[in-house]
C-alpha cells in the first residue's frame, strides 16, 4: 500500500512539473517605467489629495474674472497658450497691478495638499498585464491595463498612448516633479473624450504621484464627465 501511494505521489509530482515548467513561478520583472518610482507587489499607504492655496487668493481670482468679462476674446486667446496648473503670466489685461500680481504669486506659493481619503496603491501583474490596484475612489484606475510591448494602457475608452514625459517646475500645482504620461484622445461628431494617466515622483523623492483625468464633452460643449484623481504615496 505504501509503495502504491509513493508511486501516486511521484506521478502527481511529475504531472505538476509538466503543467508548470521551470521558471513559471519566477516573479515577473516589472517595467523600468514603473520600478523607477515604486516596487511591484508592495502596498503603499497613499492618499487622494487636492491642492488648495490660501483662501485670500480668491480676492485676486475675482479681479481676474472681472477683467476677463471686459475682454473675453482676449482672455480666451491668452489663457489658451498657458501651461496647465501654472498661474497666467502677468499682463495688464488681467485686471491686476504688478503689486497685486506679486501678492497673488506669494499666496500661490503657500498652497498645501489637503487629504480627502486614504488610498492603498499596489502595482501588480494580473493576467499577464501590469496594473495599479487602488482602493477607495481611486479604484477606477484599477481598470487600466498596461501593455509593455506597445508601451500603452488600455481602458474601456480605447488605447492610451505614451506622450511627452513630465518635467514640472516648482510653480506648477503639484510642485516640482517628473514622470511619465499616457493619453487617449478621441473626437467624433458627438463630442470629445480625453483620458490621461501620469506616474511620477516629487523632486525631493519623498512622494510618488498617480494622476488620472477623464473628460467627456459633447459637441455643444456640455460636460458629461470631468473626473480627476490625484493620488500621493510616500516613497521614504
């Protein structure tokens, strides 16, 4: 009986090896695009955040809005070429004096991160594709799948292609940071859809960022969706 059991165990062991050849259990190597910032299969205690400057800055924003009403065509053209997340360069048509503009910049420099919720961040391999698994309202990012061969993310909207790397200065909304970004963009007779995902880290190396944005606008500029998620997670 013992000899029979031994033979059965040997057969099962051989079958197991045939089903799972050598190396099948070796941990897959994550793309450097990700490992330059975070480790795979490591849970990071992240936070969903928004950036808020001091309340006093609204006084200056109100003045700029009033100036925009006086010459909406000029303001539209001037702001069109502005960098996203950065204060507009000074111009007399902004309805601010040079002193007021400097006060505005000083307040902008005092902006802070406000935590909205705790979010777990995990980079993992799922069904042969890398993805970020997030908890809370960041879970929508978990639906994106990375295709390493083509360097694209696939979402329910379509293929998010790699665009220029991020090299943001200290004056930008998240401060100084560098990263990589992917974008899906589509325009049809019905409207426009734009979906972005960025991964990067702060210049001081203390925090990593996952930034997601989804915008869906109809042909007559009615906003159907405008979802933004900024996830910050500690690296040190």
